[in-house]
């Protein structure tokens, strides 16, 4: 269920899919788009992205086109 108070707190959320490339680490797995903290009202349904199964650590969201890059943790 959508939180009815979301509209009252828009300054606390990032604009949906505002970053064309998002760098993630293994701590973010399982990866899904939209990411936590995104204003869901202006986004798309949550989709899980198997970035850890790719050869180059990159995955593009099929809904919004956001590019994700999996980096090794230092």
C-alpha cells in the first residue's frame, strides 16, 4: 500500500531515476530498481536486476534505462 504521507515529505526523497549511472557494491545485492530512497510515486514497479551474473558488472534497468555498475569493495 502506498504511504499517504509521501506527498508531505518529498524533500526527503531523490527524484526517481535521476542518475543515469548508479554505482553499487555487493552490500546492495540483491539489486533492484528503483533503489531505496527513491520517490516511488514517480517511478516504475520494482524489478530485480541480476548484476552479479554479468561478465562486466553492468546492468541496465529495462524500465527506466538506469545503468548500474557493480564495483568491488575496497
